C-alpha cells in the first residue's frame, strides 16, 4: 500500500517531533510504571488497574506509530516556494462568502495540521481543495451538504 504525502509546515513538523519525543520518553515510562504497580497487586485476571494501563499502553503505541508514519511521509512546505499568485498548500487566503458578505482568512495546510479554530484548513477539505489553484478575484464554488457556497478570493499571501 502506497502512503500519500502529508504536507507539513516547519512549525507543524517541530510540533509533531516534540509530541513524539514526549510520548516515547515520558508517557511510555509513566504507563510502564503503572503496569508494574498493577502487577504488584497479584492476580491480573480481575485487576482493573492492570487492564486499564495495558489499554492505555496500546493506545499510546498506536498514536506513536501514527505520528511516525506521518513524519516518514511528510513533505515540508518551503515558505520560500509559496507564491502569492496562486493558492497552494501554505498560502494564507482571504476570501469573501458571497451569500453572507463575510470575509474570512484561512491558511491552507496539510490534513495533519488542520485546525479550523486557528483558521488552518486542510488542502483536502471541501473549501481547501476548491481554493487550491485559485487566483485573486476568482470565484470558487464549494459543494457542501446544504448546496453550493461561492467564495471570492480577495488576497493570497504567505
């Protein structure tokens, strides 16, 4: 199975590397200590502390593998290569919702960094994919469950 590239900013890469380090160095030790304490209680067949710690360990290892896979497939967005002529991953885009006459600003990022509350939308989201390749003053149409929303691209920056 071929894994797809995951677009990350330098900031996003650093954040994931720090999280991975924390999980491997701190969280693994904490869970191992909890398992050791739970084992000291004796019979593990009815030991809920042991079961809970083992489940947490499995979830931790799954998260570690997921982050390692993301990092292995990461394609770092070079800010120097981001153009202001056309929307691409890494672009900061100001748009206007034509129906509600509202202006919004988004940063197009890879799915691993998407956080709508911080104005970071994935290049794979309906709006993100509609904006990719757009130019200033273009009208883009986004298919959403309620129909089609039209946005005007007001500005593209880094």
